[in-house]
C-alpha cells in the first residue's frame, strides 16, 4: 500500500468519524427539541387559557442566548434558530394569526417571520388600515406594520391610525432592507421601465439614476405587484426582496441597489395588550402640545430630569381643534418602571393630550 493510499484512507477515516459525531449531535438535538416541546406544552396547560405568545418572555430567551453565544454562529443566526423553535412549540398549543401589509413576498412578510417564525398563520392585507382592522375585529391576533424607514422617514398612515386605535404596541422588528433589481433575464440590458413601491423607488433613486437613467420609474401598490408585472413584461424590471424573486420566478439582475447600505425599516407589532417588562424595553407615547413658546421644551424636560433616554421624536399635525401638534416619542424603559411611570405622570400634567401606545421589548 502506497503512502498516497494510506493518506487517503486516513482522511476518509477522519471524515467518517466527524460525520458520526455530527449524527450523534443531531440525535441529541432532536431529543432535546422534543423535550423542550413537551415542557412547552406543560407550560401552555399551566397557563389555563392565558395568552400563549408572550413577547417579553421570548425576548428574554433571545437576549440570553445572544449574550451567551460562543460562536461560530452569529447572534442573528442564533436568534433566527431559536425563534423558529419557539414558533413551532407555540403552534403545538395555539395557531398564532398575524396580519401584514401584503401581498406575499413583501418586506412586511419577512418582518412577520423574523418576529414570529414560520409556524403561524400569516394573512396578507391590502393596506395598513386593513391590518389594524383585522386585529380590532378579532380576525387575527396581531398585526405587523411598518412605522419608519432609516432613509425615507416615518410612515404617516401608521402614525395617524395608532392615535385613535385601541391597539397597543407589544413588539418591534428591525429589518435590514436590501433591495434587489429583478426581471426574467439576469441582465440590465433592455430595461425600459422599473416598477417598485414608492418607498423602494425612493430608497434606490441614486442607483437607478446611475445605472438605468433612461428607464421609466413606475410606482405600484407593492413590490410584489411590480414582480408580477415584470414577470410578464420582458423589458421591465422591479425592485424588491429575494423572496419576491423566488415567488414570481424572476432572476436577480443586481443585488443591494439601495442607496444606503444601512437601510432599515422599523416595524411595530400591534395587539390588544402590550408586553410585560422584559428588562430591555421601550415605551412609545403620543402627546398633544399647544402652539405656545417653549411648550415642547417644557413637555420633554421631565425625561431629561429623570435621565431617561429618548430615541425618537416625531411631529405630526393634529386633526383636532384642542391642540395643534402631536409628538410621537419613544423612550427607554417600561411604563411599569417606577422612574418612568413618575416621569410619564409629570408629562401628562403638562400636555394637552397624552396616550401611551405601549411598552415592549427593544429589538435586538
């Protein structure tokens, strides 16, 4: 037997040993998953009718595993895996129904699966209004709606609806938005028009101006609608996600065509109640302020005095004669926290109007 053959046999033996170890680990993982699912069922029975989905508990599990993760898997990968496991365990007890801004293949659908996993009933709705109504009427348990984009700013319709809706924010999802240019052939040649949702077109306007300056830009109700059209029109392309490309049988002609590499959309999870404290929370509220000198500074001073960080301040014209401007505020902490509760009480005494929109776990 030659040295070369001995070397090959040694490599093969090592490979077989490694594969055997992987098989053993897979068997152990399956056993542990089954054990976890059984315990989750016991927890479900112990709740005696209480809600199955607990955003604060799931957030605590995710944060603990991200913190203790030894690698080489990334924190995002670990989070994705554990959320799918929790989704499957939750489904053993109850089907979670979630509305999102459809149709299928949109970034909103991706946000749903990032938060709830795939073992749910995801229902596409025609617009943001319909997402709110679906929860308010009890047709679904939760809705996931976009509220702001790091490039294009606030989603006005979501802010307008949440002021009057009885729904509470019980979670948030931060979704990196990577726009793909898609069409039947994987080429930029011969493109005369580009479809896309108005937000997507705005997020990619510089790239389109550089690479497809002559192509007409056509706004559609969703990127999925653009994908449907591009699939039937040889000289058309559309912006959207890889999921939409797979769904409509399109090729990716160019990847990540968004103008800002850090382009991210923040989504809200809406339900009939907000979440209990998780230890790393945010609270959203909306306040009304009369148009008086120094009114906004006076309103926000209690946050500064208490040392509470404010991560968002968004103004909108009010639709009532009682006050003139609404300010949407996101601050750190849970409204049950003693310090924040006292601060919110002080803000309410200075505001013309105050509504707490919900306290919820901060997204990873």
